[in-house]
C-alpha cells in the first residue's frame, strides 16, 4: 500500500468502504439492467424488490449497508471487460430543509458514467453541484480530451465560478486513469492501481 504518513487508519476505512461499495455498485447495476427498465430506484422500493432467499439484490443491499463510513461515499469502477459504473451515497447535510434533495441521487450531478468517456462522482455543497451538473461536466471534459487530473481540476473551477460553491470530485477516464480534486479542506480518497497496488494520496 502506498499512502501519506499518518493517514493509515482513515485510509484503511476509506479503502474498505471503496472495495465494498465497488461490489455493491456492480450488483445494483447488473440487477437493474437485467431485471428492470429503471435507471434510478431509491429505497425502500429497491430493497422491497429483492425476493426472499438471497438474491443478487439482497447481497447488494447487504454490501451497501456495511459500506456506510463518513458523510459521502463515492465509487467508480472499471471492469476488465470495459464496464464502467459510478455510484454515490450520502449521509445528507446538517440542518437541511425537510424533503430537500441534494446532488447525490441525481444522475449527472452526484454521479455519472459513460463507458465511451469516463465516470465521476461528486461531493460537497449539493445545490452548487446541481447548478453545474458537476459529474456530467467532468465526464464531458474527459470526452473533449482533458486528462483525468485536469478534468477534475477544471470541474472544481467551474463549481467555484458558476456554482458558487466548494466540493470535491473523483473520476476515472475510459482507460481507468484516476483524477481527483477538491476545494474543501480535505477529501479522503484512494484507488487500486494496475497490478492491484492500493494507492492512498495525501488526504
């Protein structure tokens, strides 16, 4: 494992959550594609859909619940077959209005994936992220030829300038190259490099 000094406990928690969430993301994406015509299906509906007896969806729900660590959990996964998925889970924001919907469940804002360009997930001020559909914006920057690190930085510049907010983003381009950026004081993140090495940048 490669990591910044002093980051070990948090890094282990983050990476454990990423691994678990990666499995859950593939389970959910596979089940929704095979068994329903839906693109978005929030709880409690998706859990009620799982039949008794340990279906794929049961396992996905189990993994998702065990992945709860921190306020926001983002994951992007690129399989060896070229399948790309993105997922975002959130603990919400403090003192929010009843019924508020933030960026996390909105495709294009909280997360977005397109196997022809890349995938991204957002964290930060939900209303600001929604204004610029930040995940989709980052993926379109990848499509235009920006590298993953450059697309991440550019998306955060747009968030500050047009969204008038702060946040962070993690993304993968279509080849699996990661990019990260944040304008918040810190953002825990990591990735599994080619060959299986777990890399945790300075948090």
